[in-house]
C-alpha cells in the first residue's frame, strides 16, 4: 500500500454508536486489501470482544475506541485501555493502547496516538504501552520481523510500515516477543537431549504426565487457570485472569481443544504444570474472510469445514509450571508428550509463540527442541505529551 497524500487535517474522535462501531470493526479490510497473509477475524467475535456486556475484561478494565478521519474517509483506528490489574501490579502511571490499524499515513497515526494520550492524561496516567488488545492474556505485540507468511491462531499480523509509524510518533521498544517454528521429526520423537531430560524428570515415582480427561473437563480447566496465574505472576506486563475471563476465553477455545494436545504434569496426583497446543485454525479461517454467512447462506461455514481438514500445524499457545517446581526439568516432559501426540494426530509443524526475549531458560529449551526463530513481535512504550487541556472523552 502506498503512502497517503495529505489533503486535509486528520481528526481522531471517539467511537459513538453502532455505525461507528461497525466502521471500526471493518476498517482493517481497507488496510489489508492487498495483503495476502492477513487472516480476517470473525466479525461476530470482534463485536463480542468489544461489547462490555459480553467481554469480562470490562469487569476490570476501561476502553475507549477512536476512529481517525481525513474529511469523511476513515484512515485509522485505535483503542485506549486502562487495566486496573496492570496499574496495581506493574505501573500505576501506565495505560495501554491496542487494536491499532492505520493507513501508511504518519499524520493519521499521530492523531490516533494523541487521542489515546489525551484520554489517558485526563485520567491521571502519563505513559502508554502496547499494542495490547487488551492484555497479555489476549493478542499483543506489533509484528516487526517475519512478514513473509500468515499468522497462526491468536497471533497478530500487520503491514511492514507499522513500526515506522510508531517510531515517528515517539515510541521506543519495551520488549520483544519471539516466535519459534519446530518441524515435526519423521518419527515424531523429540531430539535426544529433550527426550533424555524428559525421561529423567519422569523417572521420579511421584511424577506423571497425562492428557486432558474429558470426563473431568471442568476440574482440569480449573487446574489450568490455577497453574497459569501462578506461573505467569511475575512475567513482564502479565495480569491474572479472573474467573469470568478464564471461563470466557476457554469457552471460545473449546471447539479447538484436542484432549491429546493439553498435557499436564502431576506430582502425587496434583497438577503442577501444563501445556496447551491448538490446531492452527487460521489455516482454515483465511478462506472465509471473516464472514460465516453470505446473503443468509452458510457459505463461510461450508468453506471453513472443508479447509479445517487441511490444518497441519499447531501452535503451542500457552504453558506454565508452578514456581515451586521449576527446577525439575518438567518443560521437556511436557514438550515430549505433546509432540508425540501431535505426530499421532498428523500435524507436521509446531509454532512456539510467544516467548519473551529475555526468558533465557524458555528460549534455550525451545531451541534445544529444534526450534528456529522466525518471527518477532514488539511491545512499544511512550511517555505522553497531549495538548494541554484536551479531553477527547
């Protein structure tokens, strides 16, 4: 997409009403018209995500959406976010931004970020971090390296000019999030180093690895939430998931969860670690362009069903080991068992994403598993300098 020729000033205004919301949701189609790798999200899911009545994030957070227009033409969108968990746990002066989409137009980007800055400023915040949509429990990061293929499920994708826009608007790097690709070995077995580490950790009589038990689904999911919040408590920008948030997220993922790809480590029968891999539904979603129906007919559903049969990749979407048990080599055991299960199910590749750039133990483990670094997303931060007295609320 070529840069925009400026003909009039850009005005960023709050989203008000259904027409604005629909424009906000559909604007990315303008940005990605010529981008073959973008995977359009389902429109109904986007509406649910932005609905305070249906998204439990709004129990703990506040969001204001903005649209940028040059004349009558929409040229960008963004969300300003305040997450009470983040301000309590990490930085009481820092808000977030997310859902950023923009033409290659520095004036439009500046108007969007100034609108977020002004909205946060009148609420007493002096910094912003993002993109987070709306927390690290959701999609986060701006793609800065690895634009040569489609994103996997629940990973963001954006044009290559976005990092330039953020730098021009005064943002600097806060943290990089790394994605690793692991090809499936011909026999499905992990490399010797990982296999040996897994065998050592499982040699202890009190340790076992097992898959999700559908007969005790609710109890196993409660264990996932407990482990996740314990394991991620000290991670960069992480916030704990509330009960409602966890139920909402897992409810959305349930159709994709295969019991064999959710593995637990138990010690004396207590789950203390888990990993969850999902089939990469984006391989199928790309064919329906965000719509399950066309003209009242289930054309998208039919296409999705057919495309789902061709999914051959998984994404290791999340994992965790309780802090008290991190010295026992359990990550290798989880990886080994889940890779074997993925092999039996016919998958040929796994993406490990995302991993914090400075999480050296995790990155060493993934590399030892045969991982190849192929994509980087970045979180950016900026101190705010809104116009004095502005209040774009």
